[in-house]
C-alpha cells in the first residue's frame, strides 16, 4: 500500500501488551482505501504457512538450491530480534521489565526472545490471532476533519458485522506485590566503542507504582519523575551524574506508563563494578533528601510551563501521537477522554500542592521509601557473551536437526524451493485499492515569506498560525573556521547551551531555558547545493521557541551565549562529553544503516565528506578519544576558538515564524538582540579560496546572500570500508555519485530508487535475505542502497547489483511507475507544521518555484527515462561508488584486499 496511496504514515507497532495498526493521510479517498486494507489485514489475514516461514522462522539449507549445504535458522523476525538484542540498552530494559513483573505477560519478551522463536508453530500463531485479533478485543481511534459516520459505517460493514462477540479474556492481572525488595544480575556483550572499556556496568533500581488507569495519579507521578531526574537542577542529576560515577543515567530511567502498573527506574550506565554499593547508597540517600527538602517552586513552574508549550506546539503527527498517548491506559479500560484533559490535571495538581505543600514529598515517601516492590538490577559485560549466544543458537539448531529423518530433510529442502519460487513470483496486487497519479495535486501551495534585516543581519519572516508561539532560527556559517577544528563542531553544538552564560551558571541557565523557552538547541548543517555537485553550505543552526510573552527573555539568553559563554568549568564539560560519547556509542546498533550510508558516501562529494566528519563513525571515534582524555583543558581552549568563528553576526542569517500580530514586535526584539551582540561581529578571512554567493531572495540579486564553498578540483574516489563490531547482524550500504536537486535526471533517480525498493530490493533483501529492511534512496546528489539488521553482507551487495540489472532491463510496467510516483509524492507532500513553513527555503535556498519544477519533472518521468538513468548513472562502467559494512567478524571481507578494515 505504500506504493498505492498518498499516506503520510503507515506501520504496525507491538507494545508489551497490545498491537497497534496506525495510518494517516491527507486524502479522503485514500483514507477509505487504507481503512479497508487495514481492516482486512488485521481481521482476515491469510496467515499462510509460507508467510510464517518467511516472516517468522524456518529451518532451511544455507543455500536453498543446494540440499548438501548446512541447515540454518532463517526468518525476518528471528533476525530482527537478534538485532534488537545486540543493543545493550534494549537488552537491559527488557530484563528489567521481565524481572520487575515476573508473574504475568510482562515476564516474557513480547517481540520474541530469539531462541524461543523457533519453538513457535504456525498452528499456535493462527490460534493466537483468532482469539486476540478479534473485534471483541479491539479499540478504534480516528482523528481529523473527515466526518465520523462514514468511518463507523465502513468499520461495521467490512469487519464488525462479520463476527459474533466472544470473551477474549485478555485482561492483564495486577502483579502481586513483593513483601521484600529483590536483586538480580545479568550479562551483555562488551561495547567496543564505550568511552571507557573498564567502566561498562549498569545498575538501576526500579519501583512498581500504581495502576495507569488512575489518570491523575499517573499525571502526578510523571511530573514527579521529571522533577527528580530531568536537567542539571534535578536531585538525581546532582547526586548521580555530576560526581561522574557513570557516563549517563541507565537506559531505563524515570516514569514508564506503558505497562498496566507503571514503574519508575533510576540508575547509571558506564560505571565501574566497584561502585555498585556506592550507587545504591546514593539512590537511597537522595530519596531521603527529597522527602526532607522537597522541590523548589521555580522548578515546578518550569515544568508546568513546559506542558503549556507542548499543548500549544503543533506537530504534523498530532493525531498519531494522541493515539499512542492514550493507547496503554485505554487498553486496560482507562478513560481516554480524561487523559486528554490535561489542563484539568494541571489545575488539580496546583490545587493539591496549595492544600498540602508536602503533596509531592508524601508521594515520594509512599512510592519510593516505603515501597517493598523494588528491583535492583545490575548488568556487566562478559567477553564471551557473543560466543555463548552463538553456542546456544547452535545447540538449539542441533536439537532441531538431531530428530530429522532423511525424508524430513528432503521435505525441508523442497519447502525451501517452494518458498523461493513463491518469492520469485510477482504477486498480483490488483485486488488492492489504489489512488491514481491524477489524484495528486498538480501544484504546491505557495508559502509567502518577507525579507528584512536586523542590525545588518538578513531575516526571513513567515506569518503562520503558531498558536501564540514564536519560532526563531539562525544559520551561522563555518566558512572562516580552520579545517583542523571541524571535528569539534558537533561537540561545540551539544555543549554551548549547557555550560552557563553571562551571569548564569549552567544550572541557572537550564532553569531559565525551561521557564522561558520551549528549548534552545544548536546543530550542524551541511547543505549540498541544488545546482552544483561539488558546492555546499556549511553552518550551524540555532533553534529556539517561546511563548509570545517570553520573547525578550529568550533573546537575552541567546545574547549571553554569544557575548559571554562559560567555558571555564572542566568538570561540567567532562559530564557533557561522557554523556555525548555514551549516546553515540549506544546509537550505532540502532542506526547502523545511517552510519553505513554516511560512510559509503564520504568520498563521493565534498558535502558527504563533511557529513562523515560531523555525524559518521569518524565523529563516534573522535568523541571516544575526547572522553578518554585525562585533561580537558586543551579541549576547552579549542572550543573557545571554535566559538569566535561560529557565533559571529557577520556570517549569520535569521528566520522567524510567528502570528501576523506578533511579527512587528518580534522584529523589534530581534533588532535589540543584534545590538546586544554587535561586539562579537568580525570580518574574518574564509578558509577556502572559492566562495560562491547565492541571493537569499532570487528576486533581489543585489540583496543578502548565502556563501557556499565550491570545490572545483574535488576528485571523487572509490572506497570500501568494513567496521567490525560486536553485533550479530550487518548494516550494508553502497552509494553512487549522481546529480544535484535541480538537474533534469534527479526526479527520475528519485522514482527509480522508490521503484527498485518496492519491486525488487524488498523481495531480495527482506523476503529472501531475511534482513529486517533494505532498499534504495536518492538525496544530496548520491544514489544509495542500504540494508538494516541483515544476516548477510557480501550477498546483499550482489543483490544491490542485481537491482541495477533489473532496472536496466526495463522489466517493469506503467503501473509500477505510477505506484512509485504515488509513493514519492506522499513524501514530497507530507504535511509541514506552522513552525517549519518556509524552512526549506531558509536552510537550503530551495524556493517554491524550484519545488514546483521538481514536481513537474516527477510527473513527466516515463519508462525510457528510468532505464536511461539506470544505465548512465548506476551501470558498472559509469559509476563512482563507495561501500560500507558495519557488522560481525567477516572472513570473506577480510580475505578481499579491496576492503579497508576498521
């Protein structure tokens, strides 16, 4: 359906005790189509035995066409869950839940413990579906501006009317309360990228709280959790994070309302085993201190201010987030409407505090101090963990194989061939409803923007219904930054709003940001040019938002960051560095495909090279080195140098999104801000010779401009890189240099990527290969292939190449092309929030006219264009490509001298 619809979202989620099937679209007819397919898929799935083998698990010859090749476990979910558990954070969170709720459904892995999956039979799955995925056990949620009656009628006719009510008996009983606290220990694989290899232990104390269907109690406990752990002013941050006993809070931290009875967890990761008792002692002492001292009133106000902003901020997936927000409580018969009445909960919370100043302290005493249902769980790395996992899997496999007769083996071989034949057959999808290309709007709605200046700095104003919020952005160029400082830019971005500024130390700064803004952040930006391959803009982006009444306060905070950021506190910097390094190391097993994509593209364009520096494996390694430094004073000196080049109004442009009534006032406040920071303005020499100026307003050639770097002598080169990591699955990518956004072939390459994914790569990489995901994408002048949580590596690279041959052969229909167009347009036309309108233009100079041009080129793409670009850009003789694989030890790659092993 992804290719037959203009959906803005389509997926299925499994929580610990429910499955949710959400979709969204902006087109009424599409809504009916999707509802029809979803109802059919959920209530009347085919669930054929072959589907179970492919998606669940099966025994099969390693090479399905060779009966003498060894039997192995295969299956999409089997491999996915192996991938999930190569992530130590996920592993820990899973153990914690299983052990805190040991008596019922939460004691097992809802997604499937990898070695338990081969015990599931097709019969069991069908039986489970018949009793649980039944209208008597279902809840429906719709949101939007279409009338409700037709939805209800369609649900009734296509699903409900075809069933008799049953008693599904799916209520989750309460977890019996322990009379004494418990302790437990688990092990995990070592982390090659941990900031300190000697400190890889995790310890956390988890408390069982009350039933989540008590809405106000849940609201109170979730606020209480934020007061206890969020930000540098919270008690647990002060007692656990600042003494640097660990690198960060444990992966499970704070209030969790996703189970029938909520829980609260507090602990550390990245700590040494010898500090175990000390951490337990600190947790217990901190709880005593909170009961004694309570919380400062200003922190409670800051938290309620945050809720006010969250309620006013409009996101594009508001309906979907509401559905997720109410799902758990509603699933246990809580009142979903009561959950949405947040203002009432806030008012009641204020009243309770007024009537009893010790309201929150009493809760802490009841739920934490006096609670005997608490679990202390520690986790330590075991050097032989992966080996033990492999041995356990091998034993499981041999156990299955031992009982097989010769005729069983023959049967497995034949079933493998049958499955392969079924996978090779093109499925007939003609029974599925589809939109037509003619259903797509021919033109995009225009977003009007105005241009002005504030203290010589160009400003783009965009009037939007922002619900009383003002959104501010500033792009600051990196063109004068010396090359040797580039690696430090992401670190600079992550700490510059967290070190203190002006007269405020970092705690007061955090307090002011929470009280007066919806957050202030800085991020790196590498923007490839839309017309030239070897031209790009490099900058950092400052972003913040606030309620209209707090504008002067927000700009004052930015002024202090420009004029007098605090770089002196090495202890504070060490805390931030350790957290950043830990977060990067943890992220690889989850986002491995993104790291593979970034590395594969690195030598193909100058922009991609900088992207690897800022956000690739190079950055992960660099942060690990910084975290290992015993003395951070050289880093502090470097960050001060970076600041001089980056926070400079000479190389800056701003953007404001606000209501029409507020634009004038915002412009005046911005003018004041620019006056305040005028002394940081300096004209500095750019590092690169060739700078190209492009006007911000294409109508005004002589006006302010973006300054892009042009690397006319850039030579792309081929490079294959392998990162050996302690995972059980691979992340594979191959990238090919192509053309920029405004080139006539760009639209064809976008459609080709989408069509290859849907019509060829999905079948090869997921259905046959057993990877959790894979496909092709086009962007930033680079055409890329990728796979996610993939049991294969080199075989996947040959699947990419077969995909190119398939495209060159032209074995696809007009229907396939139309479907690819629908799929591409659903992304091109995805909704944009008022806060983000005009941002594409501000950041990358892509105007509405350029977007409309791209749109017309997409509509015009035909069969000949697709075969033509496949031959000219992706064909073996024509391409310049890079390859990257992240994954476990790999003999085939090690023996091949064309690979660089990291």
